[in-house]
């Protein structure tokens, strides 16, 4: 299935960028992929960072779109 393959790619990309987030005191968790949007949850320093929207919309989205051009955006969910 295409969705499962896309989710696998998303998880691999997250595994690649996670060390950089951890080095800055943060982390992220993949929640789901639906209708072209990646849903994530930020933790640690990333969860409280004033620049989290920039990080998500400029940096993370760029990484994901390089591998998965159909991505429409990233949504940070706050539980």
C-alpha cells in the first residue's frame, strides 16, 4: 500500500534527523500520515521553542519534500 510505504519513508527521515533535534535538547514523534499531511508531536526544548513553526515549516518540511514530494505540510499536535 502507498500509505504504508510513505509512512515508512517518514519514519526513516525522522530517524535521520532525530540526532540533530536531540543534540539541541528536543525530539519528535511521528503520530500519523493522513491526506498528505504529517502529524508530529514535539518534545523537550522543541516543544517550547519560539521558533518551532519555522523549524517545522522551513527545515523539516524541506527534508520530507526531498524524499516525498506529495507532502502538503506538517502539523504539530499538542495533546
